[in-house]
C-alpha cells in the first residue's frame, strides 16, 4: 500500500492550517501609531488660578414661555498655568451682561451693565462637574433674576466673565467679550 498520497494530503492540511502574523507599528494608512496616553499633571492645591476659559451655550432659552429668551447656560474652567488641566477653586464667579457694543474690556469694563451675577463657588457645588476637558463649573444665568426683565434693545447681548479668588488675588478675566443672540422666538419654537 502506497502511503505517499496520504502523506501529501496531511502535509497540505498542515501547511494550510499554519498562518502568519503580521505585527505592524503603523496604522492602515501608513501613519505611525499615536503615543501612549499619559495622565497630565494637575495643579497642586496651593497654586493660584491665573487663567480661565468660558463656554457659553449657543442659544439662550425662554424660561417663562413669553417668546423672549432670558436664560443662558455657561461652563467655566479655571486654570493654574503652566498646569494643563482645569481645577476647582474657592472664589466668586462674576458674569456681566451689556447692551451690544458697550461691554468695554477687562482693563476698562463698560459703565452700565444690564445685569451682573456674582456667584460664590461654594454655591455651585451642584454645578461642579468633570468632563474630558477636566474640572469645571456649569450654571445658568437669567435676565429675570433679581427682578430683571427679558426686554432688551437689539437682538444680542455682550457677556464678560471674571473670577475673583477668595485669596484676595487679582481677578482673572475671560478672554474677551462674547456676543450672544437673544432674538425673539418664532411662534411654536422651543429652545431647551
């Protein structure tokens, strides 16, 4: 009995079952793999805040359903440069709303704000959050607060934000004036 066909068949099966593994140090488009993720260094507790970033919601909402927006959501991040991650610190967050074009600047703020909100960070414990950016504060301000109203001249309001540390250090100002459209809402429009 000739066993050579069986041996050839077994060898062929053995060769077909073995595979090769390719180990690559690049992505499918030829670029090198990204570096390993690292945890950025956070600011020590005693380091003073020296920068901030403010994110305003793109559109205000109407809290009293009268067709005029009055409430704006804000996220605020405090930084102690050169540390790259935002931190929570004790102090007071201040937001001022001005008629369009009257806000001035950090060195020479406008004279007549429509409204100024001063919120101690201890009152924002429920507004503290962590995101991909890092630690921050999330809160809302309304033109109706403290007896205000939502009838404004024009269709936009300028906002300026600053943080006054509880240590008594100089206030940290946002990086400029932000104009937000406060246009009356169309019939049936809902903003949330």
